[in-house]
């Protein structure tokens, strides 16, 4: 499954992993779903030592907030939606 959302600040794509887990790609960095509450879905960078996080409106897919914008690693290698 692939849903593309974009705004002036970043490009976002929602995908499903091979194991059926929800993933979010923001500017070629992959985030895994951390927690869902009724209005907000919390995402964490897939790289364990990275502190990048994102908060997205659950129903609209709108990016609310990004924290730890400086990833401690390179872009996700060869990501091609």
C-alpha cells in the first residue's frame, strides 16, 4: 500500500513493510509506527540510535510535528517508492 502526501516542508509516503507493519517515509528517511491515539500517530526513526520522531494526524495524514530533525545516519539506502 502506498499513499503519498506532500507539503512545502517535506515529502511523506505511507507504506506497508514486508511484515505488514506501517511505515512512514519522510524525505527518504523511514519511520516505524510507535503509538496510536485517537487523533495522533507517533512515529520513530527506524534506525535505533537515531532520535528523530514525527507526529501525524491519524485520519488526515497531516504532519503535526517533527523532532530530532538531525538524523545521525545517511538516508535510507536506495529507497524508491
